[in-house]
C-alpha cells in the first residue's frame, strides 16, 4: 500500500472501519493484516487449512512416488497364463484402498481426481472473481445507466437455475474435460459476487475517504483498485471460499449427469458417480471418494467461516 | 405498495422476455432436431428430410420461429385459459407443454416436500441454535449443518438409498421405497391435486435427502438472523423495561428474525430445482430432469427451450412472491 492511502486510513475515525477503538494493540496495521493475525490464531480454521493444504500437496506430489498410476490397470497372469484385471479389496496385493472393477488403483485415482478438482475449482474461482468484481465494481461505482444495464443482465442470468445452464452449455461441448469444466463453472458463477460487490461499492463510494481521494485527483481506476476493492476484501474472500465449495459439488453433479469429466481422465465426481453402481458390491469405491469430497468441502467451508470471523470480530463476540 | 408490485411485475416479465429470446436462440443454434432422422439407416430421402424440416419450421428464418414460438406461448385469443403456454411439439411430434406439465407435477411434489421439511428444520433448529448460541445444542447443530453443507447432492441421496436398502434387507420387508414415484399398477390419485398414500411413501426418501441438504444453508442463515435480532437495540430496550426473556424473544425477536428467511428461500429455489434434477435421477423419478436429459440427447430445440422457460418462470415467480411477501412483512423495504 502507498503511504498516501495509509495516511488516509489512519485519518479515518476507528468506527468507520467497523472496529472498536482500543480493541487491538496495532491500530495502525491494515485491516487485512489484523484479520490475518486473527485467522492464524483461531484453531478450527487453521486445522482445516492445514488439512486442505496437506491433501492438495499429497495429491500433486505423492503420485510421483506411488507405485500405481491412475491410468494403469493392474492385470496379472492367472494360473492359465491369461492376463486378468484384478478387482481387489482395500489392502490386498499392495493396493491400500483396493481397486475398482477394471483394476485401477483407487488411491491413485483419488489423487488424480483431487488434482483435477483443484484445477477445476481454482480456474472457476479465478474466473468468477475477475468477472464478478469487474461487473459489480462497474455497476456499483458508476451507478445509474451502467448499474441498471449490468444488474438486468445479472437478473436474466439468475432466472434460470445455474445447474440447468451448466447442463445445457456443457452438453454442447461433449469433450469438455477438467479445464473446460472449470472455465464453464466460472463463466456462469459470478452473478452472486457481482451483486455483493455492487452493494458494497454503493455504500463505500459515499464515504469520506473516497471523496478525499477524488479531491486529491485520483483516477476512477485508482479509486476502485486502491480504495474500494481492498475495503470489499472480506466479502470477496468469503465468496471465494463458498464458491470453491459449491464448485466441487457442482462438478460432482455435472459429472454424475454425464456432462463433466470423462474417462480415461478422472475426477472425484466421476469416482463417486461410478462408485454408486458398486455401492452394494464394492462399497469402498463409493464411500472413500465420497468421504474425501465431504472432508475437502468441509475444510473449505470452515476456512471461509474463519475468514469471515477474522474480518468481523463482532460476529464472534459473546452476547451479553 | 401497488406501485411497487406493478414495478416488480413489469421487470419480472421483461426479464422473462429477454431470457426467452436468449434461450430460444441458443437452442435453435445448437440443436439439430433432424439428427435422429438423418442417422437412420437406410437414410431417408431428401424429400422426407425436407418435409420433416418444414414440419419442424426449420425452413423459416430463426427470428420468425422465435416470434411464432413466443406468440403461441403467451397467445391471447380471448378463450380460456388466456395464456396458452404452448411450447410447440418435440421431435416425436408430441406437445411439449403437456409432457412438461406431467413432469413438473412429479418434480414439484419433491420440491414442495423438501421446502416444507427444510423450513421446519430451519426455523426450529435455527431459532434454538441462535437463542442458545455456543451452548451444546448449538455446537451439535453447527457440526451437523456444516457436514450437510459439504455433502455432494447425489452422493448423499445414494447413501440414504443404500441405508434404506440395508434396512429393508434386515427387516425382510419393504420399509422404505427406494425407487419410483409409485408402486407398479397402483391406482392413480383421484385428481390432479390429490395424492395417494403410496405416492407419499415413495416421497419420503427423496424429500428427506433434498430437504436436509436445502435446510443446511437455511439453518445457518436463520441462526445468524436470530443472533442479529437478539443483539439489536429494541431487544435490549424490551429487556431493560423488565419484560421476561422468554416473552421478549417470542414477541419481538422471532417476528423479526423469521422475515429474512423468505429472501433466502427465494434465492435458493433455483438450487432446489437443480438438486431435484439430481435427486430424481438417484431415485428413478420420471420428472423434469429425465425430460431434460432426453431432450438434450434428441437435440430437441422446442423441448429444451420450453423446459428452460418453465424453470425460469418457476424461479421468477418465486422471487416475485418473496419480494412481495418481504415488502408486506417489512415496511422499510418499500421506502427505499
């Protein structure tokens, strides 16, 4: 941050930044830094963060050291010298989580699936953030005509259930894959954020520090990026985590309906979609990937909750 | 209030109009309803292809087709019912509106059941959690809602189904119905709006699975809303006046804390619709989801366009209702 903005921020009365005076020792620190400190000190979100990072790192690094590959069938010679694919329970013949009906190692597939889901989620979130913030900022900052036009576009996009839009568009591109799915989820996932950002900007642009920046000759671009977006940071961060969680679930739904990731590639959604049929006969194929998704989404949601509380300590205050 | 209602009504209709244009253009551009015919072997003659194209109005310019489609949909010739809601015919030359109506009835049954269950859970659990914030009940409810929030829709539905199948096997009799909307050969309900006991039994599992997932978000929201209201100045004033805590919460707290849920319900109706499509698939319900899948597979322009318009009307009507109910319940909204 520039010294110019620092001075503006400290010039604000403490109540304007939504915090109570004297509650924090480092009152001159930026809101973001304080929130980060509070986040690191809260146990549950930190556990969730560590778990999430560990799972993602494992998914990306461990496949290089793991003996089975996600796309290699474990087929061995039987007594007659014929190759047969092995369908194994967890723990049998060096497959810690067993194999599926074709002979693919489940753990290797789950790691690959997590990789693909991470790619999908990151792509989707980044795209949704870029579009959502841009549209929301334009609508909220410039107002009147621009606001009306953009918000009616959002209204139109929101009037059809998102999953239906995704199904119809995805069905037009059969070979979509993980990257395409991520793009798609992002392109049709920004509407909620744009409304949130717009509402924040409408409130923020009337505040004194924006007026001061105007008076000092700052351009619209500078005001939006230097003054308004940092102040809407908590909204944006909380939306990102919620959206990431929703994206994972949307990926499983789309893949289940047959419009997402296809074999030979795999994703967590594809694994549980295939596992549904085996729920009675090979329950591990159905339950292990499902529980992994559950834990990942849970972790992301808890991180989001942690960020929300870190930015808004009043939210957490014990009621008197 | 009247002006507000009219303004919201007009803007809703405009949104639907624009949406109908985009939807129709998209469906017309990306689908080829003659594909099933073309892929026949031996191939049909050029004449029959031309005739089929003519019957499906494919030989007309796309704007004309859109206009005709729109005209039949909201057609007005003075006879009852005034809105025709005629979405044209699908690739098998069956009326889209009629089939969609049958499917919508099935899906709506699941959605309404899920909404009722979710609202009851949201109000009961949300209010108790909010009032007893950070107590044992709240902690348990929070853990459960967070887990529900993280569950993939169809995985949860399938887990419930497996659970029910296991119970059936242990009991040795059919305790839960895990597939279909009614038993094979069961007598149909006496009228469109009535429902048989057999259908109700088939509804249990889909409703619970969709309703619990929907409720998870609403419980969180209701809890936050209660906490917000309990923290407000008028509650403090009421307590300061010496009113009993229980009375304060009932008289001043709940009335205000329940209002915001209406908005969230309206926003979530689209998500509910999506969730219903997936839940249907798991429980073998022949509802909207199956129709959409078939229509997309057949590259059926009119069926897909009609389907999307029905879902759009559903969403818009719910949002409109929610806005109006909110305006009635909370007079401040009308002033802004």
